């Protein structure tokens, strides 16, 4: 019988991702011997755009917001809800653009048949990666307490801009989402 080590599994996962495969396995699947992916809505086909870059230079600053106050909300049927306090106002450079890397992590719980999505917006417009294909970016999909994290990247030019975290659920008011102990970090690079 072959034994797999975490390093071997990570190596194979990396090779699979480079080859364009999608991974749906999780450590909890190992305990049950299963493999599952969250149910997703059927979305219209669109042209593949491939990976895009969002590179920056030297680090310039860090802004962080933290909250230990739980935030729960009823299902939104894909309508965005602002995460209270998860907002940072930044002033862009006088010339050119700076790169902003936004990381949001939280303890999550989701009750429903779809998933809880997450989106970072700059001045009300989604920041990459975001779902422009009708399938919201999944952040949590289980009725279990978990710690989840996602990163978003954008270029910002001159002026004052607001970065905010929005959440939603794919289902109606019978579903619910919950976020707690969250951190929003905004790193700025030349």
C-alpha cells in the first residue's frame, strides 16, 4: 500500500493546478473517504481570460481593521451586505498607481443550500478576483465553524478611494451567514 505524505500531496496538487486542474479535496474528505465540492449554480459560458497580474514594488504601508463582534445576516439572494467596520479609506499617489493587496479572514458559519460569498469593492466596484459570470466568489458553504481567508488585488490612482468588504448568500431569507473575529488587512506597494 502506498502512503502519501503532506509534502507529496502538496506537490501533486501544485502540479495539477499548473496543468489547469481544479481541486475539490479537503482534509475533512479524508476522514469520510469522499470528495465533494459545494453545489454551484449553472452559469452561462464565457471566454477564458486566464490569470492576470497585479504586481507591485516596495511595500509602502499597512492598514488593518479587526473586529471580535459577530455579524450575522439573513439570506440575501446575491444582494451585497456591507460587513460592519470592514472599510478602509486610502489616498492614491499623485502620479501613476499603487498596488493594494487586501486580505480578509474570518471565522465563518453558513446555513443553507448554496454558499456565502465575499467581495471587496473599491468605490462600489468589485476588486479582482470577483465573479462576473453570475457565480459569486464562495467564502463559506458549510454549517460548521471554520476559519476562512481570501485575498484581493487592485491598482489605485490619484484621489481618495474606499475599500470595503461585502458579503451575500446565494439563497433567500431561509439561509443565513455569520462572520466573527475578522481581520481586514490592506497592504500598499509602489
